C-alpha cells in the first residue's frame, strides 16, 4: 500500500469522527468558554474545522515561515452550515493534495520557522501525523469536554460515549 493511501484512509476515518462532533456544536453559544484562558466554543469549533489545512501546507510548503506563510484570521463560523463547509473544504483539499504525493515525498523534510528561528524540522510523514492528525484529535477532545459542560450529548469516537449506548 502506498503511504498516501494509508494517510488518506486514516484522514477519512478520523474526519468522519470529527464531523460527528462538529455537527453537535451549538453555535448559538459560540461565545461560551469554560475558563477565562480557554478559547470560546465558536473559536474552538472553527479551529477544529480548519486544522486539516495543515496537511495541504505541509505538502505544498517545505519551509514554512509563520512570518510569511501564515495568514491567520481569528474567524468564528456563524452557523453550523458554515462550520461544516469550512471543515469539508479543508478535508477535500487535503485529500486532493495527499493524492498527488509519492512515497518519496513523505520522507522530505518539513521545517517550521519564525523568521530565522527554526521551531520544528521533521520528515513530512511525521509532520502530517503531528500537525494535522494528532492536532485534530487533541482539539476534538477539548471540544467534547465543552459539549459535556454545555449538556450537549457527546458522540462516541472510538466506541460509544455515555450518551450513545451500544
């Protein structure tokens, strides 16, 4: 199996779980946060929907400089439809970009810097796992806690949740 096929299969599987979580987000409570240092529900949910863009950035840009390559906008989706559209758009692009990769491309180095300061350097296959896959799972877990605290039924991820029995 080609490396890209394994990544695409995993991305599709994890994205199906992420979508279940995003579908439950009550954006009428988008300004709610569990602690003063926490992101708001709306920002966290939008961030989860956006994270898959890192796959495309890792594939397209070998030397990523936050001072030049990062066009961050602290956007918050205004509706569930917009949230899911952001998610699907980033997912579709990531799958398309992964589809064009050869096995040798995954061994190429990906560097992250802020100007002259290098903060990360690893093979693209390692960067994809951390900056895209694990990053999504991390924030998806945070989002599940937000949902629980707001008394929104939490969907099961790798099995049933307390709200979804077998």
